[in-house]
C-alpha cells in the first residue's frame, strides 16, 4: 500500500511540537552526554551521568542543567520538522508505483531526511555544545587554580577567590563565529554531523516503520499510539547507540574551548585516531547510554505527536467557518 499524500504544514507543526516537548524533558541528560564525551583521560571531572548532573546542580544551580536549552528550543522545531517532513516526502516519492516500500527504499528515504536536517542541526549543535561544555571547562579551571594556589602557599588555604569567568551567550557565540570565521564557523563539524545523522536516519526510519507495522491491528489502520511510542523509543535507542562513535568525534570537533592538556584536532580522521590512541576504543562509546536516554523519549514523543495528528486537528479547527 502506498504512503498517503502528506500535508506538509501539518508535518512541520507536528515535528515542531514534538521537538519542543522532547527537548524540555531530556535536555539535562543531553548536557551530561556532552560533558562526558568531551572530558579526556587525566582530566576526568565526572564518573557517570548522575555524578555529572549532581556536580552541575551544586556548582551552577538547577538551571545550569539547561545551559544551551534556549538554542535547542529555538532550532529544534525546524530541525525535527525538516527531518520528519523530509522522510515522509521521500517515502511518498519512492512509493509512487503503489507498492509497499522495500527496505532499501526506506533506507534511501531516511538517508534523504538525515541529509536535509544537517542544514539546521550543525549550527544548532555547534552553539549548544559550547554552552553545555562551558561549565565543565570552568569547573576544571577552578580546581587547577585552587591546586596552584595551595602549592604556592605551601598547603595553606588560598585567601583570594579567583574571579569567575563570564560565560558566553548564544548570541555572542554566533556573532564571534560569524566575525572571525564567517558562515563556515557555524558549520564546523558538518562532515561529522552528516556521518552521524545520515546513518542514524538510515537505521531509525526503516526500523521504526517496521516495528510500528507489527502493532497495526489491520491493513490501512494506524497502530495504537503506545505502539508508535514504543517503536520510536526502541528504534531511536538502537540508532543512537549505533552512531555514537561519530557523535563523540563530532562533539570533540565542534568544541572550541579545551581543558588543560586536552588534545586538539584537525579533522574527523585525526580526531578518531587520537581518541583511539590515547583513550582506547571504549572512548567511542562515551555518553552512549545518555544519548540512548535522550533519543528514546525524544523520538517516542515525536512519533506519538506525529501519529496522533495534533497539527491536523489544529489546522482543521482553524479552517472551520466561523458562525
């Protein structure tokens, strides 16, 4: 059976609503993921996701867990909308012969969706990572300054507190990047983002479609919303873990600030080589469970909103003639 004709405005609105709800729910876990992925051997501030979140709340307050959330909330609507609408569009184009999509065609549709979304994803991630990681860099600097003062004073308690480094805002970061590097500054790590998001979509969308199909009560009927939710969670988690090595490399490449004695990288292959040589193969799985915990509800919520057709209902209400 062919995919039904899509309503683009409805898909865009559904993707946006889902993105806003999802990001609000899981952003602290995403912050922990970024900080865990960025810390290198010898400079480990955090031992786990929970340790990272506890230390973040202690040093930066509750809202410290939401540093960079404004960027995500602003850009996640177009990002999720592009991804979901593009996948629907490509599925519709590929099923014009009236036949059920083959696995290869489903993967091609996912590939197209992943490629389209990086237009928004790359600058969003670039800004978000700087804001999320600023707390880790500041905490590391504070510890090193305190150790230096203790050494200088022969173990005596330091008497002068070093002034806190002002943390950048998304607007300042954008302005600085555009001034110093042009539009290419916002698209640093584009290749790594493509290598993460295109395989993610190739895995996610076919896996979701087939898992969701298992829960359909009869041909032509929608699967119950809980089936869509569970299918979104399972497919999202599986795809997230599968591409985590590329996510680690992307996070490192997009981080402009480095901690003391941390490696710098010239490109994707240089970064992958240095991580493998200095931290071992397990470093490529840093933050994998955090990413699975972020992606599962994010895409579960997205698919529920999408399949419930919230936007279609809203548009229908708006189009009704007023009496």
